[in-house]
């Protein structure tokens, strides 16, 4: 065991690769320590830093040669993780080994899966594409069929579509294999290039053409390549001093190519890069300009919008077309080119990603899923049209959606849905949304109505004109003898979405009626909730103005039930907005070139109802006009039996429940204090009251009255002019008195403040004097103490001198006594 450990420590990657390279015959696995050490070294190195291109080629030849057991071969292929790029020679060798039948079927399938995993990192595709015919022969193998179809789908060009290949695919579909999704996907790209060769219609399917294989393997390869590119970028910037910039790459583009992943993610939005451009970056550091007359300009060298305009016909799309979700310049290029192959690639990636992340629930990373949906919303907003594959995803996702997960993004995508016949639209979108609408809260109901309103706006503003242009172009083509067919890409980025059978006017009418019914039922369920009421008014405002703003010929009115719900509500701002909407309806009818008698008659009936309720005090009692004239005989006994006095005036701007607060406020401001007020007093001062309502942001009501109601003549109004002027003068005097009292109050407050400050000043002055007196007394006491101490000190000195004299005298006396 100790010797084995010593050999293990000395084992290197070069030695392991040489071991696999020198094997030319069958190799035993059991007891082969060198094989085990070499295999472990390769696996450890591939997980840590990846393998170099020459090492990948050597190890792939060893794994596909058949000299090793299948377990060893599978582990070797799994370890072929590139550090930077994958040599095209290794991929060609893999297909060559597959043609020799030396590797088993399982090894051949694993080789195909490896090619699909590293496809975006191959350093070239020209030699690989030359083996297209060889790959086509592998379609007879049922085990390799999904992987071969996927690889051919990525490699297919226009010149590859041949009649014998179409027949082969059709024979497989109609024979033993059946309509497999992978065969349908390959046949779809064939039909995209040559529709005349694929005569029959392919069955629609919401499933992915190619399954999601080796997800962890793909993430491992991507992370390794990004780490390697980050290291190369650091070394290049430090040693070469910005040679990447000499190739015309902006800082953002360099970061887009070389930025490493911060952490492992399940959902990955590709970064735009081109294999040819990256090869140039690694092989040549010479200055290259966009003005060079080359056949194709790699997209990664387009860093400004002006560069895009100058080279728009020569730009080569990046290998990762899904990068358009994060690159605005690529979005402009995609919208301009409208290339069917590019859109097909984008559609395939998007269908695969959405199905895998949301429908199959393979991901739980909510933040990354929200990021993808946010990018899709921005992308559809930029294109101003929906993406067909997103509509298909939404129709499937709504059946299991709870109304909360990714709510804002799902609703925004619904509002950008393309136009279908109403029966299809109802089955795909509206019916699942209707079920959520009636089982959710009032807030979701508001969001749902706003979404459907935006869907109607999108149809009126973009979808209807686009379909009209397309149908007009088709009609002109059928009526002329021109040999140039109409190109659908001139009208849409996704030309397959254009449907000649759709009748835009009919779809708009039925969809508006659907939203109208939802609004009425929602208001009944929620008790005329104010927030929901304003969402409904948004819908009515759109109907009133889309004839003028979007050119919709058919003028669609709200239903009578919806009108009464808003008109008889207690929300004055909603009623004001409704009045503005009806003023716009009048302008639309005046400007409309087509005479719509039924709509005009219905509009007049609704108009009479609104005038009777708001101004004339005749709600429910007009037997000759209005939409309620047929029901007036039945409604009058019911209203009378309720015992409400003057029921016909209970919805006017004077006594209606929505306007009573304004009437009460107006009367309190204009009448003397203490006087008893009643809304009936407003009838004599209607003009002043209307001016008051306008000041309260209810100008819609005044606009409606001035537009539709014939007011009395000037002579008739002069009878009440003096009263109105008197009220105005009273109001002005009251305001003047209030201003005078306000000024007096301010002066009194200023006087009190001055007195308070004076008192405080005097108090502080007295305290200061007291302190000074106390300080003087203390100082005097201290001085007296000091004088006393001086006297004591003088006395002590005198005593000391007396003592000294006494001692001297005493000594003299003693001396005399001795004598």
C-alpha cells in the first residue's frame, strides 16, 4: 500500500495521457493499478482545470478505440471537459470512430452527447459540416436517433436540404419509428428552408423537439471555459496592454466574452460570442478595422449602433442567438434581418428552456426564472409583437398556474400575446384566466382586467395594422402577375405567426365583450370595489379612444349593465372619468367615416340615461327615451315601494351618494353659520356649484354637461344671477373675515411671544444680579479672613521675637549668677 501511494503522488497528467496513447490492444481492468491511477488523474484534472485540446484528442481516441472496457471508456468521455476550446479534429475523430463500429452503441451515443455538450466551444464547424452526409446515415440507429437529429439540426444549412433526405425522414415518420419529436424538429428546419419539398403540414406540438440531456455536464463545461477565459483575459490585459481593443472590441464586449460566472446557476442566458472572432483574438493581435471589406463581420466586433448600421448586411449572427435577450444591439439586428433560420434557432432554445424550467419543474431558482421572464418582457416590448413559442408556453403554464408565481411577468407576457381566432384565444388564454379570476382576490381581478385591457390595446395598436398590411400584400400579390412572392418577414420578425384566417375586427369585438362580462361579474362579486371600479373604467376609456388613436373602424360600446354599475356607484372620480369617455365617444362618432346606426342608437340611449341620472333628476322614470324605457313600467313600482322620497334624484350631482360630500362642503362654505342646509338649495346656484366641482378635480362631469346638455338661455339664467352673485359676495366676505381673524391671531401670538421673551429676560437679569451680590459678599468675607490671618501672623512674629529676647536675657542672667 505504501508503494501504491508513492506511485499515486508521482503520477502526472502527461504520464496518464501517454499511458492511454501507447495502448494498442485490449487492456485488462482488474488489477491494473496504472490504469486506475491514470484514469483518476485525468478525472481529477478535468474537474479542477479542464483539459487542453491535444489531450482531448488523445483521450477521445483512446475511449473510442475499443481497447478499454465500456466503464473506462464512459469515464474517459465524461472527463473530456475543455479548458478553453475543443479542437474540431477531436469531433471529426469521434465521428470516424463511430463509422468504424469499434465502439459499442452506448459509447457511440455518449460520443454524440459529448459533441452536443461542447458544440458551442468547438473552434470551427467547416470540416464538421462536411460530415453531414455521414451523420445522416446514423438515422437508422434508433438509439442514436435523438442525438443525431439534434446535431444535424444545429449543422443544417440551406444546401443540405435535399429531396432524398426529406423522403428518408418521411419514411421514418410513417414507418417503424413514428412521428418522433426529434424527426419533426429536423423536418421543420428542412421545411423552413424549402417549403416546397415538405408538402404536408407538420402536426403542431407543444413538446420540445430535443430532450434536455446532460444538464450538469453542460454546466461543468461552461464553468470551466469561463474560468479559463477569465484567466486568459487577466494575463492578456497585464502582458499585452489591451490588444483585444485593437480588434475593435469594446470594454463591454470583452467583458461579455470573458466574464466568469459568479456561481453555478441552473438557468443560463448565453452571452453573445462568435467562434471565428475568438479564434482571431487568440491567434492574431494585429489591428483589424470594421471597414475592412470582408464577407462576414463577427457580431462581437460590433460595439456601437453606428457600427451596426454600417455593417448591417455583413454581420454574422453569434453562435448563441439566445444572447439577444441581454444584448440590445443584437435585438436591433434580429428585428432588421428577420431571418427565418435565426428565429428558428431562437425559438428552439426558448421552447427548450421554458419547458425545462417551468413546465417540467426542473429548476427551483426563482430569481433566475424571474430574470428570464423579465428579459422576455423587455424583448417583446422592444419588438412590439409576441413570440409564438412564448404564447404556446403561456397556454400550457396557465393550466397549472396559481396566479401568484411570477405573476407580473406572466400577465405582461399575456398582454403581448399574438392575435388568434377568438375560439383559439379563448381556449388557450382566456378560459384558464377566467377560472383564476373568479377564484382570486380583488387585487388579482384588477391585475387581470388591466392585463386584458393592455392585450386589447396591443391588438388595436400593433396586431391589427400588421395583419391588415399582410392581408393587403397577399391580396395584391394574388391580383397581379408579379413573380416576386410576398415576404412575411417584412411584416413580422416571426413570419409563421401571421394567420390569414384571423379577422381582427371580429376578434376585437368578441374580446371586448368577454372583458365586459368579466368586469360586470367582478363588480357584482366584490361589491363595486373602488380599485376594481377604476380598473374597469380604464377598459371603458380604451374603448372610447381607440378609434381616434389606433384607427379601429368598429366603435365598441360598453354594455348597459357595466354602464349602470359605474354610473350608480359611490365613486365620484370613476363617474367623472366615465363622463370624459362618453365625450370621446362623441368625437369618435363624429370623425368616423362609416355610419354605424346600431352603435349610434345604443350610444344615444346610454347618453339619455346618464343625463337623466346626473342632471335632469329623471332616473328610472323616462318612459320614452333611454335604455331603461322598456323597464320603466316595472321599475317604478319597485322604487316606490322602497319608501325613498324623490328616488329619481338620488343619483344626480346634487343628491347622489357619490356627490353628497361635495354638496355638503359647498353649502357649509357658502351659507351663514347656523343656517340649516339642504342639497335642494343648490338648484339655484348650479353654475357656482359646477365651478366648485371643477376645483375638486371633477372636471369630467362639467365637460359632459357642457357637451351634451342644452342649458337654459342667458335671460333665463340671469334670474338667478343676483343670487349667485350674492353667494359669491358672501363667500368672499367670509374669506376676508377669516383672513382678518387669521392675521389678528398671528399678531396676538407674536405679542404673547414678545411678552414671554421679556419676562424671561427680566427673570434672567434678576438672577444675574443676585448672583453678583452673593459673589461680592463671598469676596468680602474672604478678604476679611485674609486680613485676620495677616494680623495673626504679625502677632506670631512678635511673640517669636519676644521669646528670643527672653532667652538672651535668661542666658545673661545665668552668666551673671555664675560670676
